C-alpha cells in the first residue's frame, strides 16, 4: 500500500510539468516540441515505477510495449547472448529515454536494462509514441536523432573494446564515467569491479591489474568504488593510442 501511495504521489506532483520539464537537461529532451494537447495525451496513462538496485527495468526479447523515461538513478544496458554471456553496452542515468531498440521494427526489445542504483522512471505506452510520430514531424525527427545518438555511442564503445588494447579500454571507461555519466571528479561508481570489467570486455583480474598500473603511475586514485582522475591528460593520451 505504501509503495502504491508513493507512486501516486509522485505522478500527482509531476502531472502539470511531466516529460518536457522533467527532461529539460542534456540532449535527450524530445518532448519540448510537443503541443500542450499532445503532451497531455502522451502522459494521460503514464505509470511511475520505482526500481531497487539490481531489478530489471526492461527485459531483452520481450514486447516493446512502452518507452521508459528515467527520472533519476543509474541503470545499465545489457546485451544478453547464449547461455550466461552478457555485455554491458552503456550506462544510462537521469533524464535518459529508452525505446528498447525495436519499437519501430519488430516491437521486440533488443537489450535488457537493469537498475544499478535505485531508479525512478515513467512508462509511456508505445502506441502514443506511434501516434505522435505520425502527426508531429519535428517530434519524429527528434526521436530519430535520439536513437541515432544512442546507437553511435554503443557502436563507438564496441569499436573501442574490440580494437583497443586493455589500457585504452580502461582509459575510455574512466573518461566516460567522469565526463558523461557522473560529471564529477572524484566520483562514486556504484558499480562492482566485475561490472566495470564487463564494460571493457575484460576479465576482472585484468581490469584490476590495469587500475593498479594507473594508480601506481599517479594517473588515478582509487578507494573502493570511489575513483579520482588525477591526470586526465594522460588518460586521454592512453585512449588515443589505444
């Protein structure tokens, strides 16, 4: 009962400013181009959901029935392969919008999204997105740009982990965490060493070894999940050399 009451209160508080105001930070605001009537239609039956760390927000190969807007929190996008094989493609944080990857193709989600920290998000019916795309060309254009940005980011990550040596991969990850995810230095990752290693397609032992080498060289300082980049220029050089 308390959980349902919390959800209702959160939705009630943001009804008048949901979506366009909630996502007025960064490049992923695709709702500003909607009219007042279109915005009301979009959020008429939205559902606010709270996830605990470790819970699955979206599951690969399920129906892409909703678009998810992350209001706050940190989550990871995972590509699931045969057996227990998994690859963390990217992290998503506050003000991120997720379509599931197959909303306009086969209506199947092509990746899993799992909460890293506690996550608050809104689920919006995909049918409403289809209706807006057919009626509002500017919204369709913004949604296309959003999907392109997300695909390019995942492609660049895959290129990095397949073509760079291990130090370059770790440098890329640390720079990404500092500059795109947490926007602070030092930063608390909230990710295990195993998860960080997965993001670089390395074993945990190899990842920890590279971290120790960076630490010994005075490039970073590490204490538990807290990381401090001391010499960002050196990391950039390592990233470029691969």
